[in-house]
C-alpha cells in the first residue's frame, strides 16, 4: 500500500540531534491511528555516529529507510529521496531540527485544501541544547509576508530568502513539476527552488504558528568559515543572475509595478532590461555584480543594447555603478547582513 506521507530527513554529522529528530517524527499525532507512512534518511557521509544511530532506528521501525553517499551534497540527497518517495505528500526536515506534534496533520490538511502550493511555517527557534529562543534571535522568519505570488517574488528580489526550509512540504507531483534541486549548490539551493516555483505558477503558503523547531547554533561556525566565502558569493550571484530568466511577463509586471516605467512595458526585453538596471542598484553587492555581469554580456547584442539605451542607459552610468562596487573581500559580510542562511551540512 502506498504510504500517506513521506518524510525526508537530511543529515550530516548530527549524532547529537538525529535521535530527537526521528523521535519527533514518530510521535506525530497523525501517526497514532495511521501507521501508513515512510521516513527516508539521506546521510551525506557522516564521520561521527550518525549512521549507527540511524541504523538502530531502521532496525526498530520498518517505515524508515536509510541512504548514504560520500559528500554528494544535500541537493543530491533531496533529489534522491524525492525520487524514492512513494507518497503524494512530501515533508522535509534537517536532522538537527524537530517536528512539532501536529505538523503532519495540519500541514497535510493545508496541502489538500490549496492546490499547487508549497507550504511552510514560521519556526519555533531553539538553541543547541534545545532551549526555546525568542524570535528576535532570528527575526527574518517572523516578518509579515505578502500573500500573493507576485508579492513573494518581489520580496525574494529585495530581501532574499525568508522561508524556513525545514518546514517545507508539498505534493510530490508539484515538486516533480518544479524540477530537481540544483546539485551544484550547497547553500542556496532552497532559495533558488522557491524562486523557480513562483516562476512556474505555484503559490507559497506560510503558517504563522510553528510546525517545526529550528535549531540555531550560537557559534555560527558553518556560516563564518572562511572556506565558504567564495562559494557563498558564487551561489548568490548565480541565483540572481537567473532571477528573471523564464519568469512570465505578467509576474514581472505585477511584482515590479512600482518600479517599471511605461517605456519599459512594450515588450519582454524592455521589462527585463529595466529590471536588470534596477538590480544593478541592489543593496547587496553580490547582486549588483550579477546585474553588471548580465548587462556587460547582453550589451554586445544589438537588440539588448537598444533596449538598455531606450531606458537612458549610458556607458557612463555603467562605469559609475561598477566603480561603486564593494571590495570582494567584504561582499560576504554584506550578504550575511541581509540573507537568512544557516548552512548546516558542511
């Protein structure tokens, strides 16, 4: 019999937390009367006791399946688990976070009521030791959010990622239609995926009451590690470099109605050209880099050159914006000031 829900658990060196995570899943109120579920665990090559602990759960619970590869990345792991998931409803979690008791029941209900919707919740923040934390410790998750796809798309553009990935759940058919997570991305694969979903016509729902406990590490060691700086910059430039790619014109017009000038509304090229020029003035330097890269390349194409020049683009404007870019070594800190990422798997 096909399971009613599939829980996807991503882990790497989570020996101190994976038991709590799996116990929180097994204790779901939805499972008290319905044992027809599956838990898929992907381990990205843990070097601690994570595998041993996971295998103990597998022995005691036939619903749990364990997969491991050596540092293929969490996007690879998510894609693998999605492919193997047998349910129509997919829930994700990191093994250092926890389900709250009614998550499956409540989130599954929302998914049945809202077609073509990716669902999330605000989290309950917890410390490394599991103590509750105030939302002020990580306020980005607790903003008032727009309710429309165009509002979400606009907010992604200006404020980057504000969704709590461990609270994500969706129908498998929708996930397959959106496509795979980018397996070359280690830190912003979720952000890119949410943007792509909106461009494909999906909605995003965020529940104000928490469905997960989200663990914050006081040291912030995974974010601040120097070895991640270059990759962090590269991935954000890549995401913003394709931000408008394949976006429906109607979505762009609705999302940026306040910024687009009448002269830019004649065709898609004019709209994208103006938005790229808007991106070149973005508060985050890495995003400005992405915009200037796009304009630098497209300006060599006559049709694009005309589109920019119709919007009063000049070489002097380009030189001025480029000259104002922050020095590369400070870009990473600028990104962290605005983008809510807690990289957990490195």
